[in-house]
């Protein structure tokens, strides 16, 4: 059984467009809130958290709705179309300095983005055999990284501050990103035949035998539901997801503040550390996907947890002053995060059937988004009231706790197997 890389790249176009948008949103919207509308940090912070708050209920809801519809494409097309229009409206309202219309456009934009993220992500397991989903998820993550890089490149050329000191016109950047989103989804719709591919997967039971299927059992009423053991595994996986997101996100969101407080100079060194971690993760996605096929998802996650918590523990000891060796540590952080992130979502949807993948995708995002809402509050309180030294111990402990919960899981892993040849890892079927 071999992964169809061409198909997976095409399916990843949806995630490419999503990540291209969120990179733009996270980079520019805070500047608009501050520079155009004069909003303070607390109000702006709440507005920037709205997407995570909406995601808590919108992602599970639209995952379930797309399950019931039996199609992902209508949600992807509708969500992208509205998002593209609202993306163009945002810089127009910024130029006109119309706070009322800015908030209307922003609200509609966040809602429309929420309608299709779960369906877009669910498309990968819809059309990929279960044993190959870690490899496929590595490609999807890589496509998402390319989306973010694309937006950063566009901003570099089109979001320069005018020489006369006037306000930056963000319309060209938003237009290019909106066009990119539209083109990506048009290509997805043209080249990925959702119904045909889902039927192919259903015929082969998503690449597993009935004996290997971890998803469900038939109850006396004739309905399918998770066995008690599988349900316990699902709970432990989702708790693990929350724990490692809380630990990792605490460092990525607060490290620049930590550096300025502890090091006493500008944030360039801290920003470079985070860039190295991101680059390390991006470069590791595909190799980690291949290693996961050989050693198993659970083992790769356990390895990633040990490495990540170890790096954070070392950071607690040495990161109080800057040293170039921190770049190496953050490169290891990136590799560790890739080892975890590539395999966590496939472990969750491994417990799903073809008819409820969207629901399980929603579960995954609910727990990951909740963690990203909670951890800035908790870690921020520790930084403010206890001290900045708490950042790395906090992250290390939470990630280490995830080792316990993931070890308690008995379902969601793939069956490791050796590649018949090195070239098989890159084989593509049409």
C-alpha cells in the first residue's frame, strides 16, 4: 500500500489556503486595531482570541454537518467564497477608518473561515487509507507551512511602509492572498473527485481488515459506537493533545516577552529562535511521516514528547541568558513538535468511521483550540505574579504529563511496517 503523493498535495491545497489566510490575519489585524482604530492591547487581545473562541463550537458543528451531508466540497467552496470577499473588504474598511463596517467584515470573515476548516481537514482522511494517514498528514502540514511562507513573502514586497510616513495600504496584500485562496480551492475542486475517492476508500475499508478496524462495535440496538476501551483511548489522546498544545503554545506565544525580560535587549534573538523552531518543524514533516510508518505513531509521539519536554527542561536551566546554542535547542524543539503534530490528528481519526471523520476532526480541534485559549491566561498569570522563570518549567511539566496520557492509549496507532525499498516512500500513483 502506497501513498498517492500527488493526490495528497492536491487535497492539501485547502489547508494551504487556510494557513495563508491565518498568517495574514495574525500579522496584520493587530496592526489595524492599534494603528487605525486606536484600540488598546486588552481589547485587541480579546478580538484576536475570537477566532479560537468561535472554533470551540464551530469546528465540531461543521465537522458533523459535513458528515451528515456526506460531502466536504460544498462547505469548502461556500466558506472560501465568503472568506475571499470578506478578506478584500477588511483593508477597504481599514482605509476608510470605518470601525463599524470593519467589525462586520471581520465577524463574517471569522464565521466563514470556521465553516470550512473541519471539512477541509477531514478531506485528507476521507481519501487516504488509515495506515498512510501520518505520511499524508505530514504533507498536509507541509502545505500549510507553504501557505504561511507565501503570505510572508507577499507581505515582504507589498506591505512596505511608505517613505512619507503615511499609513500602509494593505489592500494589495489582501487581494493577492484572497486570489491565492480562490485559485487553490478551484484547483482542489477540479482535480480532487471527492465522491469517487471516498467510494474507493469505502470499498477497501480504508485499508484495514475488519479485525484491524479500531473504530467501533455493533451494539444490541444495531448502532455502531466506540467500544469502552477505544473510547478510553480517545479520551486519553484528546487530553494529550490539550497538554502538549498548552506547553508548546505557552513558549511560542510568550518567548519574545521572556527574552526581553531575561536578556534585557531587543527581540531579534528570540524571534530567530522561534524561526529556527518553525523551520525545524517544516523540514521534519516528511521524514517524520516516513518514520511513523516504520515505527508507529505512538512511538514517534512518545519520542517527540521526551525530546520536547527535555528541551524545555534544558531551557529552564540555560535560557535565562542568550547563547547561540539556543538555536540548536529550538531546532530540536521543531523536530520534536513535528513528531507529535504529524501523528496526533491521525490517531484521533483512526478511531472514526468514514461517515463520522468530520466529528472526530471537530473533537481534535476543540481540545487543541481550548488549550490555546487557556494556556496564555495561565502562563501569563505565572509570568506576571510568580516570575518569568516559570515559563519553561510550566511547558516542560505539561508536555511531560502528556507522555503519561498517551502511554495509556491502546488504540489509534498504525501497524508499523518496513518499506520494501527506499524509493517506495516517494512512490506516486495516478
